C-alpha cells in the first residue's frame, strides 16, 4: 500500500472514532480494515486509547510546549513533504489524532496497574507484538496463509519495531517449514542483514539460522530440487530409506542435503525421532544404514558421515581417518573426503592406524 494511501486511511480511522465519516469514506475504511491486519491492529489500539482517556481531564499547571520542543530537537531530521491544503474538518481530525497520541502516551503509563516512574530499562511499546500473537494463533490453527500475511504486514508496516526481528525470524521459519524455500532463503538473508545484532544475542538461534541459510544457498544452485526431493522421500512411507539413498546418489556435490539424508537414514535404523544421545550408538546406526545401501555414492557418503561422528563426537581420530579413506575411494567424493582427512592429520599427531569394524 502506498504511504499516502495508508496515511489517508489512518486519518479516516481517527475520524471514525468521532462519527465524522460519510458513507463512502466508511465503506472504503471498512474494506481496508478487513484486508489489512496491520491497519486493523492500529485501529483497535487507537480505539482503546480513546476509551482510556478520562472524560474529566485535569487542568495542566504548566506548559507542555518546552519539553516537546526539547524532545523534537534531539531527533534527527526526517524527509518532509508539503501537504496539499485539507478541509477544515480533516485538519481538526488530524489535530485530534495527534493530541490523542501525545496525551495517551502519558495516560496509558498512569492508568496501567503498577505503572509509575521507570525504575529500570524503559518498556518500549510494540506494534508488532499483537500481530505476532495473531500469526501464532493462525499457525496453530493451520491457517498458514493468514500467518504469512500477518507477519509480512508487520514487517512492511513496522520494520524498526522492537519485535520486528522476531517477526522476521518467524516468517523465515514458517516459509522453511512449509517448503517455500526461495522465500525462506530471502527471509533468512533479511534476518541476518537487518537484525544481525539482535540475532547474535541468541547463539543457538544464530547457528540454526546460519545452517538453514547455508542449506538453502546450496539448494538454490539446483532450483531447490534437492530439498523438494528430500521432502518427497520423507513422505514416502515404507519406502523412505530407498528414496533417501537416491537423493544422496543424485546430489553428491551438495554436502548439506546429503548429510541431512544420511541422518534420516540412520534415524530410521535407530527407530528414533532424534539422534541417539550416545554417539557410539549413533555411529552404529549410521554403519547399519551404510550396510543397507547398494549405491556406491551413498555408501561413500555414509562413510564420510561416520568419519565425522568419530572425529567430532567420539574424538577418535584414528577411526575417523579409516572412514575418510574409505569414502575417498569413490571419485565423486574423493575431494571432500581428502579435505577432511588432511584437516584431521594436521590437527592430530600420527598414530597407529585403526581398522574399521
């Protein structure tokens, strides 16, 4: 929605609170409110604000103009435009709306239970939080389209809101979980670029975002076909294992999707929905999955993954090297296995070679 149209609708919202709209204006506003969750949320907030203003207003014993001017002087200059002259009725409505916002800020602080002078970090009001709540409710109800629309509207309307980073994360997560991979890639990229500082405060989430973005970046090279085929394999009840093996065989140059498929194969063997807590049990499940494979590329890929388990989780450099060497025997994986072996040998002293079980 163009900014000028939104500003006109916001003025109509203010006017509607005082029954100052004609039929055509009312119809236009109702149509906009029904299709724009952000505008609806703004209208609801302004209505609550007006309702909270006491009818008997106390007289002020001092002028508010000096502190307002001082506050405005601290703000950086903004781009401005010269508005067209407005009818007197509309000017009055706009003035009332501005006054309600300025007065309401102080009144809400006074009227909320337990409110008073700030004793710690200031509480910043969020326009996005109600929209996050609405998106969460829609997602839980299975209405993913409404969740997408609500999160998108939140980011378009309030990109600098204190909760905008959370909205961006939820939009990316929702797109990824629903298989909308191009949108997920763009959303995760926007999250890192626009809200990177906020994301860095949560290391676990930051790692998840980086891993998913790397996976999507890799998949974009084949127009996301690798992830779409992985999804199809996981839906192939009773035939998941063979379908996952084919995904590995078809995309040996895409390590992230091959690793995901390998993990799912091991979990099918382990009959668990999560990786076994014991890394030795996980290695055994991966070995059993490898032994069920018939495609040489899939076998080599699982040998590579087993090597990673012994290197990173069991910390047995000798056995890790054995599996890397086995993986290197297949030409299409020789470079990746050779790189892993070289890093391993540079990081650990030479010792007695192990034999694979």
